[in-house]
């Protein structure tokens, strides 16, 4: 990584006079500040920029739709229940499907964001049973289906063991999708921190979506990035004649508007 990604030049021999200042601002200090904004030659360090934060630790609210967690999540299908807290995880909600193949359970924030905005979303989830199940975590226009829909728009993580045993990164625009299988397999009763970052300010002029699992970058997409209003959803679908569940412990979002 370049120590001077902006390309701005420092003064070679600044002195204590006014020659090294521009309108009273120390030029060399300004160069350092601007360079620190960039984490690479193509990406901004978003921690240096302002944004709108929201979070949910799922240790409040009720199981009624519109009252789930601190943010008042909704559910349109399936059953929602609160689980006992665990060490380091003070609040856990569980979505449970019915017992017929194709039954779905979801936890949703409707029309959460326009996907052309810059954002970072983090969700901690656990899949108790990893057979005959489909899971979708992220932004979607189809929160009532665990599959990738034929006309869906979305930016999300997907797990379908009939297709791949690992978490997959998905960007889909009007049903045309880009899918990357990560190298992280989904294990039963294991917590995963899933992060999606939409970057629309890049020095190369390319919009991108980055997918992280447990804080490690696993996929970067530059195609089929939809630009429309999307729900934030955690979705689980059973693919057998038995219920399937999805646990959620944490949701954090940062949006730049």
C-alpha cells in the first residue's frame, strides 16, 4: 500500500513561517490527513467519514411483528421466539419454519435502504441444522423465499447445501446474478459474522460490493449490483418435512447519505 495514495506533495523544507501554510492550515499536516483517509489506491477508509449508525442486539422487544428487537423488525411468515442469552451474546432471536418443505420464516426491516447508497451491514447468525435448509442474509426484494429468485434484486449471503456447503456471496439484479462461493463452510450451531460493504466512491470509478466472513474479505463483486429499494432480511427455508431454524444475535448498519 502506497504511503502517499493521493499523490499530494509535501513541502521539502517547511519552516516556522507562513510559507508552509495555506489559509492558515499547515499544508504537510493536511497532506498526512488526506493520505490517512485512503486505505489503498482504490478505496476510501470509511472510518474517517461520517455516517448514520443503527444497531440491534436483540435483547429487547417481543416476538410480535413490528416489535422484534430494538428496531421493531417485522415477520411475514414462520414463528419467532426469544432464546436464552449466551456468554458474549446477550440477546438471541430464532426464526422457525413450518414442517412442510418450502415453508419459510423471516425477520425483516421493510424498504430498509436504496441499494445505490453507500453502506456497511454486519449480522451475526447461526444455523442450528445445516441439512435440507436454505438461508439468505442481507438485502433483498424477496424476503419470503430462501432461494435466489428469478426476478429478484439483492445483495446478500446465501447458504444452500444442495448447491454448495459454503457461504456464497450474491449480487442479483432483476434475476441476473453474480455468485461467488467463499471458502467458509457452514457448520451447525456455529456463529458467523457476515459483513456486506457497498462502496460507490472509488478512485478507479468502479462501484463494488465486498463480502466478509468473520472480518475477512471473501468476495468482491462489481456486476449485477441492483439499485432499488430493498428489505433487510434474515430468511430460512426448510427443504424437507421438518422445521428448520435460524438464530440472529447482532445487527449493525452504517449508511452514508
